[in-house]
């Protein structure tokens, strides 16, 4: 009986179609090798070529990871907030699309995401165009360098920037205007250049394995750049024939013997283009069910409800206990200065309490704590945790944008790693306004957040951590300590507490060994690049 779900039928056919495309391309490549006269030499160097293929495939894997990070980076700049894991699955599952004329098959990502993200289609079309322009520019620069035409480098880069500026003027969209900034163009160009240097290194390594030690980096760069550019211009899927033949011509011009040029081009193409197609087919087969859920605009369960049962396992216990102690210790002196000492009359509000670790600790110190979260399953876990400790906390399931409490009813409030999960800026502002409303005049709200002012930590939190742990999805809107949102009837205190530098995967022995170094960094001029920070919002004493 045939399935009534057309997507399920397509998901079964797609791997077969891509495998057929790959087989045709591989056959065409083999035919090209034999026709080029390098079949005999290639067959006689089988072991060396296998080693070359493995090394090239390893570098290609790194190249693809960089290209995914670039794609994800650009997609985020257009405010398409696809989860990091879904982004990775989609990118690799659509890699076989590079075996289409002019890489046009990559545009399939736009309609696949448009069901879940209404603004995805035009944004991803632009992302594709920006990627192609950037790749062409980098390859052209490599070709110029290999031919000694260094004076034209600056002109070429300026032309690339000019084209992007013209695109910004034509498109005239707010998200695209944000793209053409040095803070965006620099990583875009840097990632692209690094990604294209990897296949150059792969080709040079292959040549040296084939006993061509005299071949320099520039010769390999010329072969990769000229072959890829002409293959792209020809529009033939993966530039079959054109790319390899052009590379061979460039290698021979650099002094490589014809047999070695043909054999190295064969190993290089197998370990780059066709390896990528095969890896994409494998990714498509392995992730097709999860991709099917991604492309359907169906209702998705609350993220924190889904991970509630295993939430406590996401962070090592010694890291969790350490952060718990540090963040409580940051708040205590400021509470004391405000006259809020531990007693049953001192009411404290925990916004987005999760599993209640901080609320229970403050309750153990003697505060009267009310804690809320939007996730029912997290609240259930928090109540069980409080019962286990024997502490009394009022846990509730509430929306931060609409609190049921009276005005001026709390002495203090805090949110620990919560606000970056509220990606709707209007909803975030409502939540802050509600917190200020329920605080008494002069009371403090402590904002604990991940400090992404450090670009390396921002890279880790945006691209790596969501792949390792389920807590973050990669769609978060980070709040830098230099960009705290204005809140009516409240002001941010000038002092910001910066603390911790060691990452959350640091083993306990190393953590204990480096504790003194971390304490020194927290007092140093680079403390603003710490992993965490706490800011204080004070409600004004005079109501307007």
C-alpha cells in the first residue's frame, strides 16, 4: 500500500536519486581519467592514492564544517533562527545538491525551511548568492597570488565589498543592511579563505606523496583556483572534466609531469567533490526523519519540557555546584547593602527557575522565594528537588510577560541564564517591565547571563555548545553587558560583576588547579571577557 504522505515518499526516493547522480558523476570522472591517458599510472599507484584520498577526505570534512559554519552564520544574520543541530543536518543532507549545474540545487534549502520560517525563502536565496560571490572572490585571489599579481588583490577585495553594498542598496532590507558591516564581512571572508586553503593543502600533499617534492604551494593554489573557477563558469555538475582538465594544465605549467598531474587530479577530485556528495547522501539517509519534522510547520513541544528529565545531566555536577555557589555569592553582598537580609519577610522572585537549584539554595539561606517557569515539566522537577532538600519554595507555572503578582510586592528578583532564551524582543521587554512592576521601589533585579563579548566564547556558545548539549538550541539572542536593554522606571547600576573563565567541560582536577589563575583574571583588565556576568537593574524610588 502506498503511503499517503508525499514527503515520506520523497524522503525514500531522494537518497536513491542522489546516489544515481553520484554514480553518474563518478563514472564520468573515471572515463575522463582513462581518456586523459593517466589510467595506467593511476592504477600503479593505488596504495599512495588511497592514502592521499584519506588525507584529502579528512581536510574536506574540515572544509565542509567551515562552510556550514559560514552558512549558519549568514542565515543567523538574516534572523532565520534555525536550531544549530537542524542547521547542521540540513546543510550536510543537501550536500549532494552541489552535483547540479552552477550549484543551483543548494537553493532547495530555502523552500525546505520556509514552512517553519516564513522569512527563510528570500533570505536563503541571498545567502546562496553571497556564498557564491565570496567563493569566486577568494578563488580569484588565490589565482592572482599564484601568478604573482599581488597588486590586484586590494582591488578585487574592494570589488567584492562594492558588489555586496550594491546588493544591500537593491534589496534594501534591514537584515541585509546589517550584513555589510566589518564585524560581519571579516569573519565571512576569513572563513571562506580558510576553507579554500584546505583543498590547496590537500592537493600539495598529494603531489608530494606522488614523489613531486619540488611542487610549491602556489602551483597547487593555481590548479585548485583555476580548475574550480572554470568548472563553475561552465555550469557542468561539479565541473566534471573541465575542473580536472584545467587543474592538470595548471599543474603541468608548474613543472608537474603529465602522469603525476592526472593521478593527483583524480585523487583530489575523489577526496573533495565526490567524497562530499557521498557524505551528503549518507547524511540524508541518516537524518531524513528529523529533517521531515523540520520542514513541516507542525506544533513543536516546549524545548525545556522535552529535556526536563535529563536536564540535570547536561552540565557536569562539579560545574553546576560551582556556578551555583558563585552566582549566589555574587548576589549576597548587594542584597545585604540594600537591606535585604535572609528572613521569611524578604520576598525574592526567581524568573525562569528551571529545576529550582538557585531558588532552593536561597530558601535554605532563609529567604522567602517564589519561583516560576513556563515549562510544566521543569516545575515538576523543581518541586521534587525542593521536597528532597526539605525546603519551602512557591513554584508556579507562569508566563514572564504576564505575572499575577501585585505591584511592589517583591524585595528582589533574578533571572539566571533565562533572558537569552526569549528571542522575541517584544516579549523580552514585556518580561522586564513585569519584573520591574512587581518589585518595590529601590529593589534590585539581578540579570545573570552568558558573556558573549568574548568572540571565542560567543563562537563556542553559538556553534559548538548546542551540538554538545541540549540546553541551548543555537537560536538564542545573547545580551552583551554593553548593550543592556532600557527598562521603564528602572536603571542599570554601573558596576557589572564578571566571573569565571574556564569552560563548562573543564575536569574537576584542572578546575581546582587553575582556580587561582581564574581568580587573577577576574580582577584583571580582561575580566570583561569572562564567561559569565551579572548586571543589576534597580527600580526607581519615584514613580512617574
